[in-house]
C-alpha cells in the first residue's frame, strides 16, 4: 500500500517545465523534450531552451534564470567589459561575455554580446556554482581600458576605471592598490592587454604619487594636485555658497552693548556649544568656574573645554578673527585650535588629524585631503556677502572638513560667530533644545546636498538669540529656561521666542505661547 501511494504521489507531482535547458539534460531527456515540442506541449524560446510558459512571460523568466541560461549556452564564459564593471547586471538589455568566439545572441528581454577573449584565469570566480565566471578585479579593470568603437561602448572607459582605482585606494589603502597593479602585471600577457596594463600602471602610479599625475577626471586631478583636496566636498561648498549668494539673509544687530553683557553672552555661547558636543554641566556649576573664579574640582578636562571656547568668544582678537582665504587658512585654524584646546594635550592641539574621523554615518574629509580642502574651500568665502552668509559658509567648511581630532564643532561655531562679530551682527547661540534641529540641518546638507534646511535653521536660531537682554545673567538664564532652551525633548517642548509675551507659567506647554 505504501509503495502504491508513493507511485501515485510521483505521478501527480507536476514537473517544472517553465525553463528546460538541453545543456542540463542527458540525451534521452532531450529527445523527450523534442517530442513534446512536436506535440505543442512546449515552445522553443531559443536554441536549446524550451518552456511551457506563454511568450509574454519569457523575458521575466530569462531575467530570473539569467546565470543558469548563460552557463548552459556559453559554458566556461567569463562576464566581460562593461557588464562586469557594473557588477554583472545587463545595461539597457545588453550583456557582454568573453568566450571562445564572437557573436550576438538575442534572447527574450536580453541581448548577449559574446566577444572572443581569454578563457578563465586565476582569480576569476564561478557564479552560483555554474560553469560561468566573474572576472578578477585586475582583469575587470584591464578589459575596461580597451578602446571601444561605435555608438555602444563595450568598455566603461578610462575615466570610470580611474574613479574605481581612486575608490579602491580610499577604501583599502595604497598597499592594496599596489598589489592589484602587480596582479594585473602578471595577468596582462595572458589576456593580451599589455597596452592596457601600461595605462593602468600609470594611473596607479599617479594615485600613490610615484610618478607625475596622468589622471584625467576632475576627481583624479583634485586628488593628485600639489595639495590634494576632496572635490566632492568642494562641490558641496560651492552649492552652499551659491545659495548664500542668491538670497538676502536677515542679520540681527549685535545685542551686547556693554562688556558685562558680552561676558554673559560669551559664557552662554560656550556653555551651549559644549553641551552640543556632550560636555554637560549644570549651568550654575559652569558659571562658578568660568565667571566666578571657583576652583575646578571635578572633570577638569571638560571644564577647560568650556573655558577655552569662552575665552575665544570673549577675547576681541579671537572673537573678531574672520576666516582667511587660501593657504593662510591653514595656519590660522591651527593657531585657533591650539589655543582652544591648550589644556587638552591628548587631542594634539593645533595639529591636523592623522586618522579619519566620522559622526554616525558621516565620514569627514580624509586626513591627506584636509589641507587642500580647507584651502580650496576657503577661496569661496570672498564670493559670499560678509556677515551671516559668509559666517554660515565658514562654519560649514570647518564642520565638514573636521580637520582636528577633537573640538571641531566648537571651532566651527567660533569661526561662524567671528564673521558675525566683525560686521556688528548678533552672534549665534544654539541652545540644547535646538541641538537636533541644528544637526539634522547639517546632515541634510552633507548627505543630500540640500542647503535650504541649514540656512533656514541658522536664520531661525540667530533671530532667537537676538531676542534676549544679556545685561543680567540671572535674568537671561531664567528667561531662556522659560523659553525651554535647556530642555532636551522636542516631543515635549518647543523653543519659544525670547520676546514672547507669555513666558513664565507655561514653561512646558506648547499652547498659549509665541513659538518659533
């Protein structure tokens, strides 16, 4: 009985006839398929490929089983040229293979351009366990340096290979790039690509600095300039500069007429600027060691961070020092940072970073590109109107390059405020409750190249800053607390304008107040 049930189950199980490949069958199975073709039970998609599915489904079927189909039709072939460069996916329905002969094969939804080339070499990798291979990285690069004629180019071309080599260098280092070159050197004769290797050799030498640069792309020229810079960051700075030139910005006047008011403002500026970076103190404790001369008994490093920013926010020499344009910016920022972080020798005050730094998913400018990016970026400053516009560009330049191991955010805000002080405009305080909106606007600019949120956020918070009287520190702290400046949750609180008519009494409420 069990045997009968097993046979019945076998007979009732439907065989998958959606894609039948002769190359996967023995001779008896092929004959069986051919008989079914004669009976009209199957249809021939292409030579050696049959199916029971209707023709309108064939393109999707071929796309789904592409590797299996190619391995069956062109056993031993290697993905080639532009197709390999793009990771193995067809482009505009066209896919290139290196094989034993040249021809073009049209399949439903896919054209296969088979080009005569070298067979599988060491380093070429099997795809899905089939007799079909993806080329090694050196082979892929050499193939895509070959010349292409006609309107449809089989190879990605020199500029694309150049960009790929630069990316390899950035992600894996110069030693990895040199090893790739040596592998390509050994491989080139077997592929018949000696000419292409000479070009690859020159590109790698240009990137690692062992020969005069022969790179042709804007990115490559930037990286191999006498002082290399980050061209993507420079394009981002240019976009922000264009935005700042295109729109007249509000510029509230300085609100600190007395030396006492300036000291109070500088203290609050430093307190909040450090709070953004995670240096958190009770406002009265910070007031004690910054303004009242009380000894620093706990967390001396964090305490000196606040004092360092306070000193530069108050001292006229620092507070009014606008950012230089061109090569002088390097010396200027080193000097400012050395003073700001003087009590933190472990951060290498005044020395540019030697290791890459990042914040979340944002990786800042590579150490070897810091000098050039600052120099080239700062050359945009004179093209932007002095005051708020130039302040925002200067701030973003320092923030985006992140040239030092520590203190970059605080330094960027000091640079910004110096541009405001020198024209008699109100400096900017970024309170705790505004921290996330401020950082979100920077992310939108960094990641999406969208300057609008950043400009809007900084205009908004500059107007907020100008709404307070800084003559009496106790009064301004109470006023800011009433405006929710010291709160953290944007869900529970809104930042209230300093000149709102209803302040005290509804400190945590979102209703009945003039919110921003």
